[in-house]
């Protein structure tokens, strides 16, 4: 379930590409997993002058909430979370107040357990070295840890950390670690960028734009589809209605005044 939840969040943040100007969101400490009650700071930077930044997130309980409203505290171009909680796990990004610039997205995972995997929160570039560390709370006397990629054991290190030298696209995947004293960590995705700038992939999509597009699409399908179907059915019924070859005759002895009570009825569609 944890892997599915993380992969779904990654999918949502990469549906579309929307902005031409790209800001940069950084996390301090620079990792993707945290213990409960740790402090985390988010910072946003971009070329050019902007009136200010909004820090936003999607979690399992909330969508597109803003730092300073129900979580965190804004300080200039930064957002500080003093005591992070498992409910703070989710996708984070920043936007300029005027809406001209949106940053990359980062996935933050918070655990109430005793072990986390320390791995890069941002994508790494081909050719770089990447160090993974299995951190526990409290620190055990035996630091031996096993490291897994996509569910398969890739190595056991007595010091509790391992280095992947000269990473390539084949090293991209879902990683986690395990210690005999504290169990398994939550998974984290490590993304690898093309080392050749000419072949580099476009920047990740803004979660805000993706959510807006998906929401509008669902809205139009839900609202207009039933009316479209009902309109087609009514037109079909109208065309197939029985026709009369002669006009109806007024019954003898029926007062003419009674006919004044007839009212024209029309069907109105409200879109």
C-alpha cells in the first residue's frame, strides 16, 4: 500500500507541463523522509523579481492547502514546519503570488516509526554518486542495514549506509532499508536525470496545474454528460411520437370557455 500511495503521488505530479518559468523548491534537511516532530524548512527561488511565494501541498487528507493557513509558518521566501507529523506526508511545491511561476514538486514522507531512509529529495544527475543511509531512533549498537530497490535486496552494509557510484537511469527506482532492531523503513523514489543536457527531460509538472486540469475535466463530464444524454433521448422521442391525421374535434355541448384553460407546456434544460 505504501508503494502504491507513493507512486500515485508521483503520477499526479507529472501529468502535464504548464509553466514556462521554473522556480526551485529546496528542503532542509535535504532528504525525503523524516521522523515525527522533526523541523523542516522549505525555500523557493527563481530568476527574476517576484512579489512573493505561496507554499502549497497535497496530502491524503487535504488538497492544495497553503503554508500559514492550517500548517507551517511563512517567513519571506521560506515556509517552516516546526513539528512535522505523519499527516504532513505529501507532495509540496511553491508558486509565485501572481501565478507566473511554479516550482518543481517534492515528495515528503513522515513516519511515526523508528527507522527512515535518508536519500536525495531532488532528482540526481547521471554520473553522480548517491549515498543512502538507514537512520534509526534511537541509534542501535549494531548499525548493519539491508538496502532494497523495487523490493529486492541490493546490499547489506555494516555501517548502515551505502553509496551508489556513477548512477545511471537504471538506478532509478523505489528504495528502502531494513535493520534487525528497528524493522523496515518507508519507501522513497530516487529519480535520475539524463546527464546530457540536450536529452534532458522537461521539468516535472506542477501539481497545482495537474489537479486543476483533472478537476475541470471531471466537472465537465459529471455536469454536462447527463444533459447531453437526456437531450438526445428527448429528441429521439420527439421524432418517434405518434402523429394525428386530423385535428381533434371539440365535443358537442362543451363550453368554449373551458378551452381557455389550456396551457402550453415546454421543457427547459438548465445547463
